[in-house]
């Protein structure tokens, strides 16, 4: 009888172990253990819009019979880019899926990134560096997440989309011409690490002009599942911007204004505070 009782106890323990394992498995399938931190959509408030004012026309007096040599200098507005700049505010919060906030922390000196894309829904875990020489055949490239795109959109396709020619002085590769150590800082997007200078980048001008400092670094990212180009501005803290006003970010985005194209391009903005 004693041996039979021990056998029954062992069976109960075994059955209980199986039952517990099934419960844990069910819970793990219903409630994933962890999620990547990803950028959230940002509220945008445009406070000022301006553009360069055309210069007055120079003149010369023409006399019949004269031949005059001239040196002409002037400026034209780019037909390929829109600029954004300004300040960043917000909070880091602990909240549920209904947006009920358990706790939040005001970001008085925010750090992180501001993102802009023509796509409002991005699969952030797939994000990678934009590659000028990618294959351009849009084969699934999610294995390169956190690295550099191999098969997605390339430079030629991107410039053609926005009416740019390879020789244009305000082309994509002429603008985002930096890469390698000493260019953009290390940053994280949706728990993906991008090391110093890993992606194509540029430095938008601060008050000293010509991007001579490492302020206002902007990086080109790409998301293959939605074939989205993502302009990424690494947030600063109250830096004197191109117009000598204090700004937290400056950003260039592509916009086709060539030929007869006068339509606008809608951009969606996201932010990831750290």
C-alpha cells in the first residue's frame, strides 16, 4: 500500500508539472515577454514657414556696337529639398495599450531622434541604413535589420522618384555625402544599434555655417517591408541653428519641385526619446 501511494504521488507531481508547463506556454503565447522600444508618432505644430526672397536684378547700360564681358553671380532655390527645424519637448512614460499613464518623466533636455517619412506606418524592427548601391529588386531584406540594406531601393531609383539627375549638384549623394568614423554619432532605433558613421549622413548648417561642427547630424535610414526612406535627425540640446536661433533639430527631406511639378509631399513625423 505504501508503494502504491508513492506511485500515485509521483503521478500527481508529474501531472501537475505537465499542467504547469502548459499554462506557462499558453501565457507566453498570449502575452509576449518583451517588445522592442520603437518610435512613436509625434505631434507637429508648424509655427513659421519661409523661403529665400529673390534678389533684385542687376543692370547694365547697353550701347549699340559694344561687346561687354560679364561675370554673373546669383542664387536659385533648390527644387529637391524641404527644410525643417525647431525644438523638441515631451515625456518618457509608462503606460498601457489604452494610453492610461502609470508614470511619466518630463524630458527637460531631450535626447534621441526625430524621424520623417512619407509612410505613416513603419515596421521599425526592420530598420537599416540606406544603401546607395543596393540591388533595387526589393527582395525581403529584414535579415539586415540594424545593418545596411542589400536588396532595397538604391540611389538611382530614389533620385528618379524625386526628379533628380545624377549630375545635379543638390542630389542625394551630393547632400548626404558623409559616412565612416567621425561623422554621425552612435544612436539606437527600436533597439537596433547604429554605430558611429555606419549610415550615409550629412550635417545641416548651424550658426557657423557649412556644417563645420558635428551639430545637427542627419542620417538616411530605410525600412524594407514598406520600402520606406526615413530621414533621421539626431536631437541636440539648444544649439544655435542656421538662423542663429536655438534649435534641437534641423532636417532636410526630399520634395520634387522640378519642371511643372507644384504638388506637395506629405511627411509623417516620429520621435524616440531616450
